[in-house]
C-alpha cells in the first residue's frame, strides 16, 4: 500500500506554498533560461494563475476573517471564474495540496482530491476527483506526475514517486515508485526514476 501522504499537504498552504510552487516551475519547467521566461512569462501562464488563485483562497481561509481577507477571496474567485471560462481549469478551493504544485499545461483540468502531497504535476485534460458513485476522492502521495488526459477517480490511494501516463484511467490504488499506463491503469515499471519526476530535494 502507498505510504502516508507528506504533512506538507496539511501545514503548507497559502502564500508559503505558492513561493515553492512558482520556484519549482521556474527551475524545472522553463525551456529558455532568461529573466523574461522564468519570471514574467512563467508567472503569467494560465496554469500559474490558476495555482495563484487557489493559494490565495487557501490563505484567506487560513487567517482570521476581515475585510481584506474577504476582498482577496473575492478577487481570487473572480480569477477562478475567468480561468474556468477561458481554459475550463478548476482547482477545488477546499482541496488540500502540498507545496510544489505545477500545472504544466492548463486546459480542461479538474482537481479535487481528498489530499495530495508535495510536488504534484498536472498536465492538460486531467480529472482528479470522485467517480460516478460520488463516494470518496483520491489521495495522492508526494512527487506524482499526471500525464495529459489521465483520470484518477474515486477513493483510491496513489503512492509516492508515481508517474501516471497520458490517458491512463486510475480506478484502483497504486503503490510507491511505479509507472502506470492504460485504461484501466496497469503497472509497467517499479522502482521508477523518471525525468518526469522533477522536484527540489532541499
């Protein structure tokens, strides 16, 4: 069975987590290493804006309610609405997701896990949430890569250091250190060391 999810998913949220989210994307997902690409274009990408809005909502929920928190939460809600309209990208505001979250591509994304650890990478057309029964949400460990078009549905557990290939359908639990492919997803390798798992170790 997968190991327990990192406490990062619980204790690191809001602005503290956002700094790590953006730093990880700059370090590992910027093709041209210059200031404009790493700090301006990357920050203004739709996926980065979605993560910012999500973390802003987290921050507002974590502090004592006041007029500033209400205004910031409303601003985040507006950003989320624009993102949903133009990209169909949504991260549930109640989701608990650890630091290092990267939306590498942004269109058609629905993220609503019970809990996700640190260094989650999500590509386009991904759904993480309840299955058709509506009972239970996925739990993801640390360092999980979800390829384009993949679906993780229902009360399944995904271990640490897992690569979920493009268009895979995950409807059963996956142990640590695996790569899975197919519909339904099947393990094709164990002891995974993949370029897809890009994260900082400090």
